[in-house]
């Protein structure tokens, strides 16, 4: 179903921020935010994070002070009210003091749609917490939730936040289209929502055009970080005037010393 | 994060990007990307292809399709059973235990009751990964066992309960906390089952030496139902031990390979056993194949080739294909791997697949010619790969010309011959040849595009170039899923666009007069011609070239033409612009450039207020991104004076503000000059409405919207349009 008509107030004025301490937040949602209000929980993570997905990865060459790792630790597939867990099978090698964030990807089987229940919610939360190994400093949830799945997702995040260590950050990925055109994430108990501005498929021209016109993301949660593809540079990096936002970088190929260096040069 | 691409079947895309919006994963318009080249799938339906209707065979085919093509080209065909096998989508196994653990918990609950134990079939490793400690089969077997024991001994019997408790320990046994059930003395059936459970628990606890000894003891125990499985289970111990060695250990460490070889020896010995139970035979053979990927991938690959080249591969076709692909993967990292001796059929298949894997053959030699003489498949491959001017080219072309129409190789060879032949013709003859080929009904869309590319490259005038400039849409991609584009059901026309360089020529290199030539070209499909006419009309109107507007208006679609008729005759320039703007505000698809992809642009012929999910009208210049415009590309026949004029037109258009600002300025100017005109209130209302379209926002636009709003409410307070305009934003 089409998402709500975008109100005029969403149109972005040029972001001017020569040292303004805080932006205005109008009742209708227009935010000329300067400094997106980073959560203190995220302070343990560097400004540059690399996504390490389900393939053998050797990131021992990175400098833990400058680069962190958000690694896929498992994929949870929901079939109806049943949860199937597939933990990471491929090795990840990192330096001993690496700042690690464990990413759980959630997928819903096409044939059997999600049948939300407290038991299912708890099973997902149990699975996420099970993967908090020694050395893991934060959690990220990656779920491209459909409209009908959002209530379950919100409930899940609330329960997860409740059961996590209070100081441990909780991050989520966000479709770029959510971050521009929709604000359902604004009340979620997460420390950041990372708009994924790569592999956007059908949304690509829509999102690139907005970025090219220097439109920033609508939700404050989505202004704390940006997700980019190493092989897909953006026409404009949101928040570039401030250079405060965390950047998550995804590579379609296994990370190498060269691509690590490229990521650092471009986004570090 | 996007999942891996999958090729699926979806409903066909309608022309020009209008798609039904499905329930949103992403809340947004589903932009369609048009594809114009070969997408690597056969030209015929999968069933027909498997049956031998090959169409034009290309190196972009999947390996499986190349194998199928080879069999038909060589005259072997593909038996019915194999055809059915290839038509079935392969099962995807992610290797995990799936829903089986749940089934076990349900089965055990019938015996034990109470709270189910925590069950985790995975074991965490040191490099932030895990492995599948307990595969699905173990749970499946346990469920069957409970069923069997309950029938023979009763569900609630003490012995069955003891068995289930032992099994709980087995599934809980991990390296960090081994849970080894205690040995039992009797009854016999329980004692031997317990021995198996002990061995299994040792296995899951990664105590492989002890597990091997326990399974070996079982293999000697004629009273144990597990006795035939002893060797198989010892092999499992060797393999698991090998796989758990660190992935990045010492490359010189041969221990894993030795372990795999031990496993292979055990399995091959087992498979020689007479009267082996069917399920054990199957399990041992499959496991041995798995092991052989590590010990002899080369031989495995060649055996797969032999199976694929067999007279009747039958249902083995798919597994053999899977084995070929997996063995080739393992070969890349294998230190050395012996190969099997291939018979001539398998060897021919191997060479064929290799020819398509390597770049064009550059070394002259007779081996290729002699291969092509004896093998229709090699003739197809040779002509596909051979660079023009190769020493063997003429001889191969002569061979190809003799292949009869009934041969599966005919379409491929005729296609190759066409291109080879063109190289020997003068331009006039090339044009005739290409145009004749374009009339064929049997060619796939990608091939038609290639012919059009060729013909277009020979054009020396705009009139000659235009009919061949648009490309047919071969397929559309939506959310990483590709689907062939089909002709429009009503008109029968294939969707087509001015894509790539051709689109840039239309948008950047042509004057208004030249755009008129394009729009009026008889060889151009109507939808394409109409879009060119619309864009040219918009340019002419905004640049105030009324004589061109007059000529272009009759070329517009009827809905637009009706509204546009006579605008150019208005004497007052303020009114003329006002009327043009009134028309434009009703059609948010109007702009100065044609679309060169489906993108998210509004369909130009849809009259509406605006589309909140798509791009409406045009945006103005972006001072931050502005750089000097350059002349557009020249396809070879445009005069520099025309290119210069086209550039001047673009420079003038680049100064036009965003559409909504343009509309507001025109409406306000007319309202000031003609305050009592009845058209004004509605126009002001529409201007305010257009500024809500989600593109190109600016402070200036907001200010103008407010001005229109204020004027409406101040001067036309009683108008129905004022009542409808509640906000300026």
C-alpha cells in the first residue's frame, strides 16, 4: 500500500550549520538538525564500521581505534510462528581489541508469513542474546520489515532492549526509503537506525535523487549514521558538513588490505 | 540488507514503468530498470530448450544450459527423465537442521513430558562462527526411534524413558561440557542402543579418537543394529576432525587431507560390502562424494562430465551437474588432483565448456578446424569465439553454410554467419542485409537490438538513424528480480526506449527542428515518437518559439493536443505563458527530456495533480552542482552549427527555475495583469497544490506558494477554489 503523502514540511531547506548547537524541531516534523544527538552508548564504537557478512573474512589488518566491525552472527528465519536459526558458519578474524557489533539478520519465509506472538518474540530475543560472545560490544538487528511486520518488530526491539545490558548499544539497519519518506522508527528504543544507501534496488533512483538534492534523512535516529556500499559511492554524504556521523561500509567482495585502505580513505 | 539475487517469475511489466505496488518492504515506488542486452537465458522456454529448441547458443548461458545445448548440438539429445529433472527447480539446502529439532522435542515430550531441555544443534567456534554439530538426520532418526520403540516396548516403559534420557544427553554433549550417558547392562536392545548413544555423545563432544574406538567396537558387535554403520560412523569422525581444524592453519599441515583419505578408505571399503542396506549404501556413497571433493576434486569433476555425457543421464543429470560445479570450485583451491580418463564424449564436452570459458581463440591452428569438422557443437563454439580475419574463418563459414535448417545448430550458425558475412560487404549491402534480418520474426529481442545497433551505426542522416535509434526492452528488473519484457497486449508493440547514447543524443544534441524530424519519422514506434514530440513541445513553449509550438502541437497525444491547441496564437505573452502553465499543471509528466530508462518518472500522459511516489515535472538548476554544459554527442552526421544551437537551447533551459516556481511566476504575473479573469483562482489553487509534490523544494518555492495562497484568500475570498486551499504548504 502506498505510504502517506509526503507533507510539504518535509522538503529540506539547505542545512546551515556553522556552529549551531542544536537544530529546530517543528511540530510538523521539519528538522533542521545540526548534530544529530548521538547516543552515548555508541561511544564505544569508532566512526567507521565495516560490515563483515557471511563469508570468510580476515580483518586483522584494521586499526581497532579507527575501524570497528559489524559482523553477521546469524540469520533467523521466521516461518509462521516458528524460528529457524542459522548461525554464521564462516570464520571472522579480527585483531584482539576490535570493537565488535553482532548483527542478527531476520527474514520471513515467503510461503509462511510471520505469525507474531510473545513466544516468537522471546525466541528471537533469546537467539540474539545467545550470540553475545566475549568481545562483542553491541547488537544490530537487520530486518527489512514489511508494513504488517512493524508492530512485531517494534515489540521485539522493546523486549530486546529490556533484556540487554543497559550500557550495551542497540542498533538497527533501516531501509533508505524509511529514513526519507516514513517516520515509523522514531519511537523505537534503538541508539541508531542506519539508513542503507546501497543495493537499494527499485528505490535507487528515488534515493539517489534525494541525496543528490542534499535532502537529509527525516528521522533523527537515521541521522546518526549512514550505510554505504564500498562499490557504490553516494552523490552526497548526509551529514558531511558535520562529519560526525558514523559510517557503515558494506563490500560485495571479501575485505582485503586494499579495500580496507579505500574505506578508510573515503570514510575514515 | 538485500538478499542474493534470485531469478523468479513475476507478472510482466507494462509499458513505461507502471507497476502495481505490492505490499511494501520498502515504502516507495518500484522503479523498473530496463535491460537491453542478452540476459544469459535461452531464447526458448526451459522445457523447449531441454527438448532441443536451442535458439542461439551463447557463452552467457549457465553451465547447465551449455551442457544441454552441447548434447543436442552433437545429436545425443536429452532423455525424457533428464528433461524432467532439469525442469525442476533445485532444492536449496542451507545445511542447518531446519525444523527437525522441534520434531524431536515433540516426540520426546510424549515420553518424558515436563519442560523440554534447551537444544542447540550448533557449536560456537573461535572465529565468531559456528558449525552444525547435530545435523537434521540425527533428529529425524531419533524421532523414528521413539516411534519404533514405543510400538515395540510401549511409550511409557522405563526402558524407553531411559533411552530418551540417554538421547537428551547425546544432544546436549558438547566439547566444553561432554555429556556421556552411562553404559547399561540390560536388556540387550537397550544396551546396544546405549553403546551407540555413548559413541554419538563422544562424537558431538569432539572426542574423535574415543568416538572412533566406540564406533569400531560397534562395527564388530553382531548384536547391534548399528553394526553395519560402524565404518560409516568412523569415517564421520575423521571428516569432522578434519573440518574442525582451523581454516587458517599451517598450509603445509597435511593432517586434514590424511583424515579425509582415512574416511575415504573406510567408505570405499564399506561400499564394497555385499548386501549393504539401501539407506546405508546411499548415505555412504553421498558421504564419499563429499570427501572426494577434498581428496580428488579433479577426478570427481571428470566423473561428473562422464555422467553428463552418458547416452541417457536420466535423473542423474541434475546431481551430476551439481557435482561438476562443486568439484570445479574445490579444484581452484586443491593443491593437486588427479583426473579420470575421459572417453571421447566426455572429453568433447569438457573442451566445449572450456572453449566458452576462455577468451576468443587467437592462436591459428588446424586443431580447431578439425574439431569443427567433426563436431557441430565445436563449429558453433569456434564461430562464436573466433576473431574476424582468423586463418580458419573462411573454411568455418563454408562449413556452417552447409548445415541444414533442421539441425539444432542452425539458428546459432545462421546468426554467426550473418555477422561474419557483414564484414565482407560494402556499406550499402550491409544496410540491406541488416534491414532484411530485422524483418525476421524468429529472432529474440536481444538479437534485434544488436541488429539495430549495427544498422544505426551505418546511418548518415538523422532520418536514417532515427528508426533504429530506440532499443527494445529485453527484460525488466525490479528489486533485483529480472523478468522478460513482453509485447503490449493491446497494441502488440514491444516496449522500446531511447537508451544510452541514443537517449543522450535526443536530449542533448538535437535542435527543435531536428526533434521534430525525429517525432515525425514514420519508422518510429508511436509511444516513442509521442514522447519526443512532448519534450520538443515543452522546450519550444518555454523557450517561446511559437512557430515550433504550432508545428509540434498536432504531434501530441489527443488529451494534450486538445488543451494545447491555440496557445501559440495568443497574442499576449503573459496570457500565453499562463495558458501553457495551466496545461502543464495538469500533467506532471511533462518535462524537457525524454526518459532513457523506466526510472520513477510519472507517465507523461496521465493527467493528475501530482504523483507523491514519483518524479513530477522538472527541477531547476542546482547552483552547487552547476558546471558548464557541453555539446551533446554526435552520432556522426550532425553539423556543428546544429550541435551549437542545441547547446544554446539547453543553456537557456538550464536557467528555467523548478516547475512549481515557473508555474507560480506565470500565474502571479497573469493575476496581476488580469485580476478579474475567471481562470485565476483555480490556477492559484493549482499552483499551491503543485508545491506539495515531493521534489525540488526550496525557500523560494515556499514563498511563492504563500504569495499565491495569500492572493487567493485576499482577492478571491468567495471563490470555491479559495475554500479548497486551506494551507500554503
